[in-house]
C-alpha cells in the first residue's frame, strides 16, 4: 500500500469522524431548541387561559365599578396587547424580539391588573360576589401554573443557550444560525409575584 493511499485513507477517516461529530452536535442543538419550544407551549396554554379569564373578571366587576371605566379599559387593552404578543411568540418561541415584546406586554398587563385589584378592594359588594371569588381563585391557580411553566421554560432555555455557547458546539451553532433564546422574565421586580387580593 502506497503512502498516498494511507494518507488519503486517514484523511477520509478524519473527515468522516468530523462529520459525525458535527452531525451529533447539530442534532443535540435541534433537540434542545425543540425542548425549549415545547416548554414555551406549556406557558402558552396557561397564558391563553389567563387571557380568557380576564374579560370575565372585568365583566363581573363592571356592574360594581361603574366609576372606574378607565381602569377596566386599561385592563382590557393590556390583555389584548399581551394576547397578541403571545400569538406572535407562539409561532416562533426562538424569536428574541417577539419574546421581548411579550415580556413588555406581560409587564403592562401585570401593572393594569394590580391597579384593577387595588380599586376592587374598595368595593365590598364586589368582594362578596360569588362569581368574582371563583374567577379570582381560577386566576390565582392559573398564575401558579404560569410560574411553574415559566421555570421549566427558563431551565430549557438556559440549557440550550449554554450548549450553543460552549466550545466546540459554538462552531456548529454559528455555522447553522442557532441564535440565542430569550428567558421569560418580568423586568419589574415588584411584578414578579402574582397579584394577591383577598376576596373573602
């Protein structure tokens, strides 16, 4: 066997091993990206449930909060903006810009809901309303589910982002445009907690 044949055979083996290595990294990144997209789908379900509850909450409160029209309208406007941003992110959870828009809309909604609950506290008849109490209980339950889903999503995003940034995965990630994923975090620390109102 000539030296040229041996060199070509070694180069062929090295090329095949390098290709298998790159395929393995690529497939790993795809798996991690799909995992965080699936984790966002769990958040998406809970956000949709929350957005569906809010109009019922506002409608129930309307009869009691006749002089608080601006507060009610602010809640519905913020809810609609957040629901629209959610739909955009749901199509591609890897779009960092869309995720930032959703986070901004969620922050605005949390602020509007906090103002709504503060106003509602001043109306004893509303606090005693059975429908309102039931909706509040469902909303609190949903907020807890959003928190758990958000934690699972953020864990998946962190794993994906770490894998795409470490060497040698960063080479494959750069070659195939695996962009960073955005964490689902609320900017205002005061609004990281679900709004708490007692209607008992």
